[in-house]
C-alpha cells in the first residue's frame, strides 16, 4: 500500500469507530478480515497508527478545537498525522491527492486549519492536566485522588502498550523449563516479579506458531489476572466457583494452582464465551476437574440456588468499567459499549449479595475488577460488609499464598502499570465467619440430575 492508501484506510476505520457501538479492536479486526489484499507491514502500520491516535485522543481533540477545525474521522486522522508523525502541510496535502486509493483533495479551509497544527508539539502548555493525561472529565477528580502525587506518572504508564505476559502450565513443566523452551526458539523472556507462574516476553513474537505454545505449555494471560487467581489461594482438593468465568483464563489458573485435584465450576452469563473456554480446558489437561455451567440455562441457575455453603472459594471477577485496561483498550476511555456506569454499580452489588451464601464457614469470596475506580472497588466492598455481617475483610497479605510475593500492602490488592507493570486490577478477600443455622448445599442436588 502507498502511504496515501494507509491513511485512507485509517480514516475509514475511524469513521466506523466514531459512529458504531463496537470496540476498536473489533472494528480493526473486521476491517482487515474483509481486505485480504492488505499486506502484513501495512496492517501493522494501520493498527499502530489508529491505536496511537486513540491513545492521544484528548490531545488531538484539543488541537482540533484550538485550530477551529470541525471534528470528523478525516480531520481527526489528518491531525494525528501532523501531531504524532510531525508531518508538514505539504506532506499531508500530497497524501490527500484524490486518486482511487487516497483521501480526497484538501480544501483551502482544511489546509488553513491544519497549518495551525503542523509543526506543533503534541502537548501544549495551555492543555489542562486531564487532557495531557488522557483522563475523561467524569473520572478525573476521583483518579487524581487515588494516585495523589503519582497521578501524572501513573497516567503516563496507562498510555503505554501492555507487555505480552504468559502463564506457565505448571502441571506440565516448571517455569524455568518453560523459559528454557522459549529460549531454544530464540524467544527472550523473563520471570514475573510477583506471579510464580508468569513469564513476560521481551519482544513481540507470533506466539501461536511456537512449539511451546502449540504444546499448551504456556497460555497468554496478564500478570495482574494471574494475581487475582493467586489471591484465591486455591489448594488441591478444594471446591472452587469461578462465577464470571468468561473465556476461562482465571479458571485455568485456578485449576493449575489446585494441581488438577478438586473441583472448579466455571459459570458465566454468556454461554458463547464458555463454549470457547471448553477447548482451552481440554488442551491444558484440566478439563477433568472443571464443570462448565452457563447461566443462560435455567437448570444451571436453579442448580446454583441450591449451592449453599458449598465452596471453599468463590471468585467474583465482576463486570466493570474496564478503566484498568486502558493500555490495551484506549477507546474505553471515551466510548462505553456496555451498561451505564450506574447500572454496573448495581450489578456488582447484586452479584456480591447473591453469591454470599455459596461459600462454607471459613470459605472466602474474592471480589475482583479490572477498574481503578473506588466506587467499583473499595466502596463496593465496604457497602457489602455493612450489609453482610457474616463476612470479614481479610488483609491481602494474610490471604496471600506463602510461596508467592504479595504485590500490595494494606487490606486490598491494587495493581497498576507504573507500580507493577500490570493492568489496573483490584481484589478484596472476604472470609465467611458465620453460616445460618440449617444452611446446606446438597438438599436438592440429586433432584437436579433426575
């Protein structure tokens, strides 16, 4: 592709991003799948350019307003070309040459506006702090209060790209053996700082083509996600419920931690995601101890209601705003694809309350999000404890497995890109200290299978 064709493709992608209720990664993926003729180098450039522009969205919008340029996909991409690649007006005019595979010719008005941007640094001294940090106005005050003096540094880390993290299938080999296996394939990697199962690659590779991956000795999983599984401290022979299992990444980590001894029940409202998890469980060699139960099936919902005081651990990785994943999903800062924030808060509280009777005396609920917002994290936990005196908060260090290094001090696990090199995860461990008289899990279970 010519440079002009690449920019035209970027404009077409942004036309969909700005108009459709679809995540950015899906938009780019669908665009590429429908155009097999686009070469690998062109795909990499277009994706990197589009993601780079989204990571600078607030600043680009500020410059468009400064220059008096009307916002649309074309003006947005051309401004990104000027600011991110520092291209001059002559270059941009040459890109917009009007032929079949190029953007349309620039108008005199467009040239006049872009001339005010070309040659400017991306960050202007007059920009508000929230614009420089790429934080939506509705979250700015709360996030700044969370990070205090580290706010700017933390937000700078959220603007970076996430590393490629792996989790070793420790039931098949040790982490050291996995590192050696990757080394034999000329892949440089290092052990995670906190997760005893984790590896971080030092380079970008097509992991799915490696022998180590094909043998299911490793799986892709952010270290923060692994640490949520570690917070569960699942042991062999335990009964564990992964209530919001999704595609099964944490379910796999839990089964590995249990050395494939015990029982893990994976549940999710989206049966399609659970269906994708089944082959992963089989390939990893842990399917024998995992039960998959979709919540769309009324029989499974009835079964769940009968599971009183059954589980040693219930993991609630609840639906959330996803603010902790801004490195991977920069469009989530500005585009909301799921329920409204207020509705998410209600859902989180409902899940906590509904699942509060699933663990036995001394058992634990691990409440987790990929959000940095206190409303979804500490405040949800505090409100739950106020409603449910049968539970107490376990300080995260006291809940942590002895063989692993705890990443946080205090009562909660709070992870961030700057401090831990992970996504922005949160976890709280809640221990059940009282069970209602007569509460049992197995009264009607046989009826379910009749």
